[in-house]
């Protein structure tokens, strides 16, 4: 496994290239080009705000629901796009993989890093909403890098697992869309976790997506310390899974090549 890690480090220039090419490919033929990195999360927030607040008349009057919504949707966007793009993280490069030896684990990792760059532009949208609604984060914003690293580790673990399985079971790609939809409604993204009946509070308490998203809200709009114990648990488990999957990739590279 050590040699496998060294091989990936040697390919850091290729990893950087894959991230850049992935970003360019998303809006390559669009008229507005890279402006969509800002416009896409902004439009996503406006659509849900119109649906939930204007049409359904939902959203608490006790706090700024617009800020609550934009933080949840921007954080969720990184999760959903990583899930969806991970399904073909390896298979889309089958022609290259069959010609040149490359550590296969680098492909799902670059997928996650690509979506993290997109997420950083979503944070600009969050900052715009915070400023527009006169919400100024306190000192708790120092926890922001910690939350981002934890989410990155979580999504790396997910991406490595999903991309490997999809090499051998291509139908999983179709199932993922439904799994992501269930996760969206099972997490407090457009609704408040505290509104659940007591017997269903475990959905939020045990949901890593909910813990991460609520942590962003804690530091950006509620001026309080995030759930550090929950974040620590997610980070440790995710890091362990990433290490385990990296080892598994190193032992099963030949199987991936045969399947492709």
C-alpha cells in the first residue's frame, strides 16, 4: 500500500490536470461559461425558496430562513454532485486506464476534489446571502476549515466506494439517483431538524449529512460551536474507510482492468 500511495503522489500533476479538466468540462459549451459556478447554486436556492416560502408558506419566522436554506443547499450540492459523478469516475477513463498504468483510486479522489472547488464558489453565494440579510458570523467561523475537511473525507470515502462498485455493477448508477433523493429529504436541508417528532429525532442525530450541514449553520448563522464530537467521529470513520479502500484498490487493480 505504501508503494501505491507513492505512485499516486508521483501523479499529482495528473490529479491537478483531471481536476481542472473536470471543472472545464462541466460548462465547456455554455454561453456564460465559468459564471455558472456562481449562478447554478444561486438559482438552486431561489427555486427552493420560491417553492417552500412563497408557494408552501413554510419556514420559521424565528430566524432567517433564506440564509438557513442557502447554507443547506450549497453544502448538499457538494454531496449530491459527488455521489452522481462518482458512479462514472473510473469507467469514463476506461480508454486511458487500459493503455497506461495509473492508480485507480486517484479517479474518485479527483472527482471529490473537483466538486470541492465547485463548493468553494457556492460559499461565495452563501457570503452574499449573509451580507444581504445582515448576518455576520462570529468567531466560530474558525471551525469552517475543520467542517470542510470532515466533509471532504466523508465524500472521499463515498466516492471511492461508489466508483469501485459501479465498475462491476453498472446498474448502481441508476439506483444512486434515488438514494440521493431519499438522503435529501431525510436530511434537514429545506426543513428544520427540530420539527421532527421525538421518535424520529434519531434521523438527524445519526445522519452524518445532517451533522455536517447543521455544523455549517451553527458557525455561520447561529453563532455557536458545532457538534465537534459528531464531526470527529465522522472524520475518523471516513479516514479509516479511505485508508481501507486505498489498500483494497491496491490489491484489486487487475480486477478493475478486466471489468473495463
